[in-house]
């Protein structure tokens, strides 16, 4: 969150609690820590995506297998009401509705958020048992 605030083009508005979660996808790895943040930015969504990838690199992210272990993973989940997809990015993030470790922190910081492609509040999305990965809440939200 500090790195997002560094250059003045992004401002962190709110950060959710941190949740310990079981791995999603490839199961034979350590648990993850997940949170969500709401930010304000002057960047376009492509510029913000580039900034997130740069922060991952600065923090030591090494490119590995999909769903494998990683040092940090910063995903762009939503960008205003934009619905967009190309070979590099899909907005809203295409896996949001299947993952409790995304939905629960999002509901915590933006309970009125409407998924622009589905026209439903994030907090009203139900997921099946296979998407339940949260083990426990580790911290309360920090903003």
C-alpha cells in the first residue's frame, strides 16, 4: 500500500482486513494472506496495471506457474464501471465471483459495489463450497 501511495498518482482510500486462506488452484503450497484495497488514481486502467506489475517486481515477485507460490500478487479487480477484456487484462477480474478470499474483503471495504457486468452487488454474490478458502481473519481493516 505504501508503494501505491509513493508517486502521488494513487491514493489508498481503504484497506480490508487480512485473511489467511487455503491455496486456490494448485493446493500443495503454503497458505496465502489476502486483502483488498480501494484506491483513487489518475492512471488509466492499463497504467495502473503496469504500476501494480512494477510494484510486484520491486517486491521480488518471480514469474512461476499459474496458481503457484508467489511473493506477492496484486490484481486489478475493478476499475470504475469499466467492462473490458484483451489478452493482457480482464476487468472486472474474471474469477471474482468464484473466490471468497476476494468477495469477503471487497464486501468489507465497498459493501455497495455493483459488479458492472453482472449488475449485482458484490455482497449478494454467493459461491459454492469449492470457492471457500478463507481460514480466518488475521487483522481488522486498517483504514
